[in-house]
C-alpha cells in the first residue's frame, strides 16, 4: 500500500505498542514499523485509552493517552459523532459488533481508511462482513501482508 493509504489503529494496537508487558507488544511494534501509510485514531480512542489508564490507577491518564497515540505514530482525526452514530445504527444489525468496535469501524469508514489494524478477535472474525459492508480490510499481526514482511 502506498504512503497515502489511511490505516486506522484500533485501541488495542495503541496499548500493545506502548505496554512492553503486553503479549503482543513485540509483534505490534514490528508491524507498525512496516506501515508506510497514514496512521489515524479518533477521539473515541483517546476516551478509551484514558478510561483504561484511569482504571489501571495510572497518573495523568489523558496525557498518557496522548503520548500513547504519538508513540504509535498516529494522528487524532476529528469526525462528526452524530454522523458516526447515524451510520453505526445502519450497520449494527449486519455487522453484529460490540458497541465500541462498531463505532471504531464506522469511524474508520468515515475517515476513508481502507485498512483497520486490530488484535480484536470479534472484529477479525467478522472481517469478511466488514469488507463487504464498508470496504475496509481488517489486518492483524497474523495477516499475510505482515507475515511476508510487506509494507502496508
């Protein structure tokens, strides 16, 4: 994929990248190094990260969330969440994802990201339906492009 390709990073990718004790840390760091496209997250990611860090008892959770996004080489893209919610309602029945997963995938679609990088097994298991519904390719550290060392 070219450097103008938009890749949406799921929250679990951002966490695995920053948390050296995460079992996926090394593979995520390696795969992020092979991504040449624009990496994006949304404000929903910031909320999710701040919530995770708060529950873990970490100090300055919002600053840590911002740092985590920066460390993953991602930019925070703004979207109209009224549009996100309207579109999510339209796709909820067909995609059958958990609420936050559905919102992230819909945000990715609205941002024009054709690649969604995740470790979430529910999203991975529904990758064909996501491709069919939203024209988004779900990739994980086990994806063939990554296994072959190809850049995305």
